[in-house]
C-alpha cells in the first residue's frame, strides 16, 4: 500500500510560532490565553497544565484577572488592545503577521471610504478583530448571505482561512447585486491556507482513499473530509495513530494522508508511521 502525503498540511507557521512563544513564557501562571492558540485538545491541556489561565475567545466583557495576557495568532482589534493596555496588562502578542496584514488592508480600505464585506465565519475571533474596529463591516459566511443595498463603495476582503472558491463566489455575488457600486476586491486569504487548498486538490486526484488527521471540532479538518467524500472517496478522520483500523485498507493500493491546521507535526508523523506499518502487515498477509 502506497501512502501519499499532501504537499502542504497540518499546523501553519503562524500557529507554530504562537506555540513557541507560549513555550518561552517564564511565568505562565501569570498569563491568560485569550481563546485557544490552536483548537487541539492535547495542546490545550498541555498549556493549562503549565499554569496558563484561559478565557473563552468571545468573552470580551470582563478583562482577564492575570497581569499578563497572551493574544493568539488570530489577533485582536485595536479597540480591545487599548482596553488591555489601559488596564495595565502585559501583552504577549503572537498575532500572525498575515492576520496583521488583513487588519492593515481593512484599515486602509475603510479610511479610503469603503464599507467592508468580509467573507468569513460570523463570530470567529479573527472576524471579531475586524468588526470591533469597523462595526459597519458586513460579515458573510457564503455568497447566499450577500444582500442588496450594502452601499456605493464596497471592499470585499476575506478571513485568512477562507476557501478561495468561496471568496470568489462572494465577490461575484457582491458585484452582481451592486451593479452601480464601486467595488474593490482584496484577497486576504493567507498563503498557507492557499497552499493547503491546492495540495488537497492535487492529492485527491491521485489516491483511492484519504486519512485526515484532526479534531472533531476542527472546521478545516471537516472541510478536508467533505472534499474527499464529495469526490466519492472513502475518508477516515482520526485524532491519533491508534484509531486506524487495518481492515479499512484491505483492498487499497494508494492512500492519501493529510491533516487539519490544528494538528501538530508529531501527530501526523505517528499516523504516517502506523499507516506504513499497516501496509507492511497487509502485504505479508497477501
Ligand atoms: S493567517 Fe494563516 S498562517 Fe497565519 S495563523 Fe492564520 S492560518 Fe496560520
């Protein structure tokens, strides 16, 4: 059985850098993480075991009690940052530079007089980082959510992890429903997201089945599973190597392997090793 790995998969550099920064904090017990650095149970438990406090990402009303606050790679609004600074909080800022790029683009467009139409997940912490600073922003989860009458100057931007196809559909719908408006489209999807999307497309054309490594609550992991199933390929999502069942692969010659963006490299490597071992066992049994 041949195992073909996606060219790009798993944790992005933004989240890896944020975890590294969290590792280097000397007194984690004096720091609250705003939300989750990564939606991965094992990683989250490890951080809490080190002494970090955690505050749900949408709980903005009360400020954390600890003197330090860690901002995750998803970033926060200028408004929220000012509140933290005014309260004297020491900030450990792990905002991904590609999220910062989205903030700068948004600010430039709003300053130039455009109303933002943001393709993204309503309520997501990265989206809140934009809407808190620019409350006039219209957030749309997909093209069907785009309404008429949004304004005469519109700028379509994207949450960094938005699928390119969805973003293109949103932009097209905005144009269609606002034929007389001036419309700018700024593609703010990050490069790692783009690379992962291209890699899964290439992989699905080469394999008979797919294994996706990632958590049940990870959106992008589920999206990978959906993509495989839409192509009619058998697909299994696992969080750990010991969940793989040898009989799944009994009649397969080529199996693909990919992972959601919250999956650490070590977990993917363990799953890969186990797939190789299953392949060897099946070969011997033939
Ligand atoms: S913007 Fe892209 S690279 Fe940065 S943390 Fe988000 S997904 Fe990762």
